[in-house]
C-alpha cells in the first residue's frame, strides 16, 4: 500500500484523507484540454486510485472510522472517473469550465458536489438531465450551473420506493436555465424527498415547472428566483403535489414565471402519491414573503387541503389574482379548501383583471379566509375592492400598498 501511495503522490498531494491536484492552472473550458490516449488512460486510473487512497489514509485503524475524501476534478474525463468511484461522505469539487450533462449517481449517502470556485461555477450543458441522483440522502449541491437539458435540469428521486423517502438534501446557489423548452420538463424535479432545503437558486426558462415537488414533506424553498422566458411553455414556477405536505416557499421572486407561479397542489396519477393512499394533492403548504410579478395569476390552489398565503407582494397579474381549482376527482379526495390568504399587498389593473378569483367546480371556496389584504387597482382605484367567495376581514382598498 505504501508503494501505491507513492505512485499516486507523484501526481497528487494526499494528506488527512484529502485528494487534490498539484497543478494550479486550469482550462477555460473542459473541452479546451486535450489528452492523448495514454494520458486519458493514465488520468482515469489516477483518479480511481486516488479515491481509494484518499479513504485509506483517512481511516483510523483503532476505531474503524473513515474520514471522507475531498476530490478536485478539472476536466470531463476525471469527473466521470470520480463519479464512478464515489463513496459515502465524499466531497467532489469541480473546477470552472464547460462539462456535458447526463451524469447519474445512485445509492450514495452524504455526498457534497460543488463548484471549486463559487464565483465561476462549472457549467453542465445538454443531455437529458444534467444530473440525476437516486436515493442519495444528505446530498449537498452548491455553486453549479446547468442549461440546455431536454428532460430536467436536476432530477432527485427516491428510486421508486414510495414509502421510504430520501432525507436531508440541500441545494444552494444553483443556476438552471433553458430546460425543455416545450413540454413537462422541469428545472428541478423532486420525487419522494423529505427535509429538503433549496436556498438561493435561480431557474430561468423551463417547459414544465421550475421546481416540481411530488410527494415531498417538511421542506423549505427560500431566497430563490424564477424568471420565465419567451418560447418556454412554463406551467408553474413552484408546484407541490402528489401528497406533498409541510412545505414552505418564502422570500422568493417570481417574474413572468409560468401560468401559475405558485401551484399549491396540482394533478398527480393516483399510483404516484407519496405516501401511498393519501387523499390530497398538498397539505399544510406555506407561501410567505414572496414577490410575484406578472403571469396569468399569482397562485393557484388545486386539490390542497390547508395552506397559508401570507405577506406576499403581487404585482400586475394578467388575468386573475387567484385560482381555486380541482383537477384530481377520485372518490374521497379532498377538494381545494381551508386556505388562509392574509396580509398580502396586491397591485393590479382592472383592464387585465375582471375576475379576481377563478373558481372551478368541485372546490370549497367557502372554506377560504381573506384577512387584512391590501388591494389596489392602479388604473381604477375606485374599483379596487375584489369580488371574493367570502367576505374579507379588515381588508384595505384603493390606495397603493407600496407607498
């Protein structure tokens, strides 16, 4: 083993369980770096051995504890080699440059994958998905860019084990763009995930949903930005459906972000609910302190059994302000109901909005509560008071809430 360490150390520095390249120069793009066949074979073997040695030198022979490896990659070949040999607890740092999409990781826990330089994240271009992680609990992804995928930008799932959710995923400072562009293709697809955090991410241009949560629970989306683009058939920016519950969406900014920037609930095939057999699309969803600009409406409540929409700013919706809909109509299924809409600032134009709340069949609009919202029809202040399904308590009408 000592001889093997010496071989690896000829091209790597290995200490404390960390594996780092010695060289400091890096290509502007992963594709600008050219290898001969011998170089590529040597480099692939080199990374694989480095992974093994990184774990070996970090182990404690008395306790059996293994210190996780840190690996730096600077080109596509070494990235692919590192992905093939990922072990639980690895931190994989990716140098700036352009890399192809299409990477898959399954069944590896406690991974961190991040850009080496937070100010110049690596770019993953093309492929069906940029990355797919299946059953990877406690995964952290940060400082990565993804664009031009024909499926989803990022796909995170439970491997089809619907009653065994994957826990503890964290996404930070991701930039995802130009996904689809037409059809049900998402920026971030999340299926069967609990205790997830998505923080300070930006999604620009997508075909389906910016973030699509199917059967996700006790999760947080905070400080994110969603921007729609012409030519992309965006349905929603954030969707929580398929039995999702206890999800909070806060401090996000939505700009022309699909037909329904917030789709609280949705429509899911009955065999895809997580956990199996629940009778609501969504429950206990909180949307607070967001800014929502443009789109056909600000939020749709679709087969949701309990939600709060509180402290948000709505600017210039183009057709309705809210929608109350039912798209899943199976026997015993909860109608859209029990939603609190409170303390929101709503600026709109009567030339665009003639129906304030679009109400579909099979819903319970009488169970909604409207409290202390501030409504302002900019072009006709005297027509600011909305026509709601129930009487509002302590509403304000006709003055600009931004002043």
